[in-house]
C-alpha cells in the first residue's frame, strides 16, 4: 500500500507539472493558471501566449474573490468576516506573486497594485471579535460540548491575534470545562494484606500517556476537578503457589581410547605391518557421567476487574476482567562422574545454580508491574467506553 501511495503522489505531481496554464484556465482553475503562467514568464518573459493567459486568469481570479466579498458583505450576517479575511488575503497573496514579474509583462496585463491592507485589518478585527463573542456565549452554557465549541472559537481568535485580551484565560477555561476527567484507583477485595507500598507502586502507572485534548486521566485526586468517571481496579484474588522442587537425572556416556595392545598371531607373536612396524590395537573405554537437574518453580497470580463508573449517575458502565501472573522458574544441574563424558548441551547446564526462592511479598510486587501494563492496555483499548 505504501508503494502505491508513493506512486500516486509521484503521478499527481507529474501530471500537475505537465498541465499547461491554458488548460487550468479552461477548467476555471484561475489560481493554478496564474501560478503556472508566472512560473513560465519568469523564465521567458517574452512568451506572448503565456502573457495572454495570465492576463485573463489574473483578472478572473480577482473578480471571483471580489464578487464573493461583495456577496458576503451584502448578507449582513455577523459570521462572514472570516471568509472576507480569507478572500482579501487571497487577493493580496496573488498580487504579490504576480508583481515579481518584469515591468513590461505587468504593463501588458494591465497590472494595478492595490493596497488591501486596511480591508484585511478590518476583516481580521471583526472576525476575531465575532469568534470571541460567540465563544463567550458558548462557554456560558456550561455544558461540555459547548465548551469544546468555544475552545475552537477562541483558538480562531488566537490565530488572528496571539495576544488578544484575555484569550489565553478563555482558552484554558474552555479546556477545563470541556474536558472529561477520569480517576484511576485501586480497591483491595482479596481479604489479604498487601505489601506496604503495593498501592503506591500501582498508582505510578503512566496513565498520563493516554491523555488527549478532551481526556484527562489522574491517579491522584485533584481538589479543583470533578471526576466524570472512575476506573477502579478491584483486586479479587491473589494466589501464590507453594515452592516446588523437582529433580530428574540422565546419564551421558562416551567412548575414549585408553592405551593400546599389540596384535598377536596364533603363536603369540606380535604381528607386523608391511613396513615392519608392530601393529597396535587401541583399547576403547566407556566413561559415564550422571547429570542431576533440579527444577524450581513458584508462581503468583492476581485476578481482578476494571470497573468503569459514571460519577454523575453512579452507574456501573462496564466491567472488564484482567489477570496478571509472575513465574519464578530456575533450573540447575550437577554432574556425578567423569565430566569428560558430557555433551556440549549438558555442559551448558552446569553454568546454572540453585537459587533462593523469592518471598511471597516480592512475587506479589513483581506482579504489580504486570498489573499496571494490563490495566493501561485495557483502558487504551476501551477508550470508546467513556463518552468523549
């Protein structure tokens, strides 16, 4: 898919570069025609046909913007100033592009330099005033969706004037009122005493990574926030297996040379080879080594649920089960016999040793980290449970 996308982009650019200004003009793509003609005339200002295309395209593009401005002004609606600003900006930007051409070209297209600055300033001011006023009205409605719409309006104002009076406070207020706040917390329902810092460690979950513009997750209560939802990790059961030790053994064996003896004939004389040397017969010895492997095993499993609770209604929205498990497993080997009989695989086992079993609290704390990961994944995968 990526290769196809790249090819489509390349083809689009290729055909765009191949399209003539005259074709753009025929399609009423006046801005594209202007830009194409300007590019051509910068390289060769004497191209008469290109000058003719530019003259027509520039005039029609300007007329379209001016007609749109006049229509918007005549509507009398208060929300037109953003569009008026855009049209005046288009007029100015197009003019700036065209005025880079040589003076003789500008003369041939009847170019007149128009100062649009005052109209742009006026439209900008009125647009900012409109969005600010509408944002204030929306914010006063005190519902989340209106606050989010107000935030968009205030952002528009800031695009026009970065230092518009009080705009940053309004933006922060809209964010505060438009955001869902979710509190993640833990409840121990196992009837067991957890390690002292278990809950503290669990609440170190990096849940802030899930934050977005309109969603805020906390693990500690902020006194100035109302929490729309609670996500409660309820621990229901903790099972720690007994320490298990199991042994198994096997034996490796190997044939080795252990000296030699002379080959004798039927008369008891040493047999010689063709060169006159005594013929020696190697003596084969079998050596063995027993390998005793000790297997150690212990596990901890914590079962629980994530409960999603709407704090406004008190309703339990959803319950999602989760399980986290930690396994301690170790294998150690000891040789009994001639270690020269061991295979390479058996030799590698000798590098291990019997380890002390971790304590129950230590195993539970190790499982804590897996609980955090499991909780975070569930929250991320069930984002749609909460009404954004």
